[in-house]
C-alpha cells in the first residue's frame, strides 16, 4: 500500500513526504499548563470514551499574544479534511489578492461577414469556479448582439488553462459520482448559485400509479444517457427510486419507484468532461438566442488563433471564499490551487499550486513541522497537518489585510442563515458559542475537526484547534463542540456536550451511499460535510 500512495502522490517532492512521515513519528512534548482550570476542564472533556483509541490533537492560544493556554499533541500529524480549506484560502488571498477575478471568454476563429461567422466560436475557460448556466446564457446573448446569426464551424471547449488531471490524488473512486467530488477543469459550469460545479440536477417526479415517473435534467444540455426506469408506485408506498451514474461515463441508471403524490426528489451528480459539458450548455444558449452552429461541440487544443468577442468576469476571490468556507465547497478550493499554480508558477496543476502554497507557508514561518498537502479541499486521505500548525496559521492570518473578509467567511456557530452559519448552522445552538465561534469544520469517516476563533467572557479572543483522527464508533462531535462551548462560556458547567440540531437539507440526494448508521458508526470513506449542505 505505501508504494501505491507514493505513486499517486508523485507531484509532491519525495523529501517533503519523508519529512512528513518523520514528523509524524514523534510528538512534541506538551508544555506546562498556562491555565490550570482550563487544563482540568479540557482534560476532563477529552477523557470521553468516544475518543478512546482515536488520535486527538488540541491547541488553544491567546489570539493577541500567541500564548499557549492549552495543548495536547500539537505536533501530531492528523487528517485535516475540510479544515485544509483554511490553508488554501489564506494562501490564495495572499498570493492572488482578494480582488482577483476569473475571466471566461468567447473568441472567434475565421472571419465574419453579413452575420455569418466562417469559423468556430471558442469558449475559453479562465478557471472560474463560479461560472453559472445564466452566465453562459448572458455570453450567448452578447454573441447574438454582435449580429452573428450563423456559425459555420463548431463551439470549441477550451479548458486548457489548467492541466488535464480531473481528480485529486487520494480521492476515493466511489465518491466520483457525487457533487462534493467534481472534476476540475479550466472550464466548468455550475447549475446553482452555491456553485455546485460540474453537476447535473436530476429530478424525479411521480406520475399516476403504474406509470413511469418523469426524469428531468437541469440543465437540459447535460450529456446524460438514461437507462432503466423509475416507476410510480401506489400512494403511500415505500420510496425506492435510485439514480446512479456509472463510473467513467455519462450514463444514469434509473431504478426503483416513487409513490404517486409524493414530492419530487432532486439529486446532484457529477458529469464527465466538464469543459465539453459547459460548451454544450453554451451551444444550447446560442440556439435560444437565434445563433445557429453548424457542427457539434468539440474540444479545443488551446493553440487556436482567435479574436476576443465577449467575456464574463467572476466575483472577486474575496467574495468566492464565502461559499468555499461557509458550505465547504470543494470545487472552489481546488480551482484556487490550480489558479495559484497558473498565476504564480506558470502551470495550472496541483503540484505547482501546492508548491506555491508551501512558499506562502515558508514566508510566514509556517513551514515547520513538515506536513503533507496534495489538494486544496482536504478531500484526499493523503493530507496531513498538525493542530499546532493550524493554530499558528490562525494567529498569522490576523495580521493580513484580507483577514476581516476571511474571518467573516468562516461558519458561525448556531446561526441558521445558510451563508452565515454554513456547516455550523445546527451546531452549538443555545450555548455561549452561538453567534460567537467563527470556525471551519472538517469531517470524513473516522475524522472530525474544528478550528477557529472564539471570544471568552472576559473579552479575550482565543484561537483553538481540535483535530480527531482514526476514531471508530460513535462520533466525537459533541465533545469537540463542548470544547468550543467551554472556551466561550469560561466555566465547565456550560460545557456539557451540546446536542446537535437536526438539519433537513433543502434537497437531499436519494442515492447517497449508506456508509454510516444511526449510532454514528462510520463504515466507509465518504466526505461527510455534505450531509449538512445537502449536496450528497
């Protein structure tokens, strides 16, 4: 197995890998407690049986001075999951700037006369992780406004700003169909305003009992072949409808039934070849705006000689980190890695981007101890980082010009507003942590983390990181939340592990793999933050 890991992590320097593994073999000695009461309280919480045999690292700092108030295994190399997005977003803001935008262009080859383009339209991706179906419609309207009514050639999909590797090292193969594991390309399209990129919405609507259910795709141009049937069952019958994408192809297998009179169900599933998918959506928009294209969509080489015709600019990076951090958008994080690589290193690939992120860490005295980063989102099981390094990042970020925007983009505990509370909307409600803790969560099977800022009762701002790896059985999340509540409340009585309010996602997938049970026992490798955001 180690040989396989090394092969898949090939873009990383071998020396960095060796240093990571050596760093993981020894734990830094915990310093003497700075606050005996806090130490006793947190020690008591961490004695919870749900943490038995797991590896747990915790560090609490005074945000103003950096003084260590509590520390347990701060040098342990643990799996960051989505907390890695704090590293990626901080580096991107520092290296690209909060005002950085992504530009998508429509370009022409050949010549135009009397409304006829003798050549191709090139849809050139600028790496925009937030390009919407509506944005492509607006670009099509701009093309029509130039007077072009006929294109003798094709629409060419140009995703060559980034490399051709669509999935990150260490991503689970059985996650590929699900919306939290999109393919990454220099040209991609999202079908909702939360930027769920490279996905198609599949809605199943019941008919009359005994008849087939209706299956619709949004956008309609999604290149999906449908096989099988979903039937309409009797009113009140069990819901067994399933929509599964076959691995490696744009084919959806339909099965089961949905009861007559039941509400429609919607699923988000990924699409193979994001650039061509986006170009097909653009071609459909051209047709709606009266522009006829003579031939099918094809892939561009990136070397075509062309002239600019129309363009679309994304929101600023400072704005895009909000959905990235609030609802843990994996696709945005991966685009930021490749964009940093393209702009700062000349190549839009994971290896180049991660080397630039390492440079940011080194420049800010955050390079030691060595860890391992292979992607931007934390979806990979190969990622490793220490609680101490995470706490140091939070301390360093406070002095950056982009800190205010970054801090506000972190999820806020217990706040029900989706783009405020984000993945913490249902956590720590009714406690001192509610609307106080600003923190990034990160979870997958056997992993649960929380890191961020909290204001203590005396007004002091505290930094905390709690990382749990390799637990089995009941989730330790109540313990993690109790630590944050203890810091917010300032006394142990208020820190009893708080309940987590149940959340019903807006539209929940009907074919999320069943990889956990009601007791919280994880049985697979699914990225679990998707449960909160309803895009599984």
